[in-house]
């Protein structure tokens, strides 16, 4: 018998906050249980004033970063644009794209936050928990927390700390480029998340899984206009 859903999607913002507070207690930050041979990136594109959402997932093999499969969707959201609650706007579309995949990856990397979130429940936590899958948040900007100086060499990092708790790291993926912000989402620890981000980084600042997903949703958005 399938497990009951963790929550419904017909929520007000205040109800969504309560769901975050409840579900964050289920998030498991722990070492990976098995080796990673495939890693997927997920990204979402939308206009904050529109209900149309474009979501894409691209699966790559490790260590060669070859694209194995991709899936994208154009969807419509009913949840408003509310900072800190974007996963309620974005996750249903990510799940739609996930259902279209034939190749389910070992780990999912999302262009967003894991526990580096005001309520320690960013989209990587949300999606990871719903899919029961190791998930990483790899964001291009900070939502919460502060960090010290990051060395200029690739692989340099500095703890990202919010209210006295380390919630992630600022990580330099390439020499002398701006860092990305990595935080675990579910079924993975911070060290494993950082290792996978570095292993899946190619020529660019952004790791290939989320970079390829970003390119995919941009193509969807342009094709729809």
C-alpha cells in the first residue's frame, strides 16, 4: 500500500509555514548510503507575476558528466510568490518532470537551498523528503547566514552560519570565480554534498547538473513565447 502524502498542495502561506515546521523534523542529514553513479540537476524558471512555471531535470553520469536523460514541463501554479516558501510554488512542477524520467538518479541537486533556509526546509529538503532521495541545495546566492573569506582556489570553502548554526558552506568551484552556496537537503551530509558539487563541476562556476537543467528550462521558456 502506498504511503499517504506528506501534505496537500492547497495551502495558504501561513499553512505552508506550519508544514515546513512539521516536515523539517523528518529531514535526515547523514552520510550517503551508497555510491553515486548518476546525479541529476533540477531547475525552475518563472516570472513572479505569472502563474506559469517551467521545470526541468537533467540526469548525468558520474564521473564523465555525460547527459543520460532529461525531462521538462510547463505547468501552472496556484501558490503565490512568497520568499521562503518558493518550494510550494516550484516543487509540484519538479515532481511532474520527475515522473517523466525513466532513469531515476542516485542524487538530485537543486538550484536552491537545503537546510540553509530560515526554517531549515528549503526546496532540496522538500523535494528530497517527498522523493525519499538524497538531495543537495546548490544556490547562486545566500538566503540566510553569513560566511568568512573564501580562498581564491577551486575547492576553497567557508562555513555558512545562521544563528550560530552551520547550515552550509560558501564553496569556490572554479579559481577566482564567485562561490556557490551548498547545503544538504535530505539523506546526505554536508561533506558529501560538497564533494558531489566539486565532482560534478565542469568548465563553469555552476555544477553541470543544475547548469544543464537551467539551460533546459530556458529553452522551454523561449519555446513557449
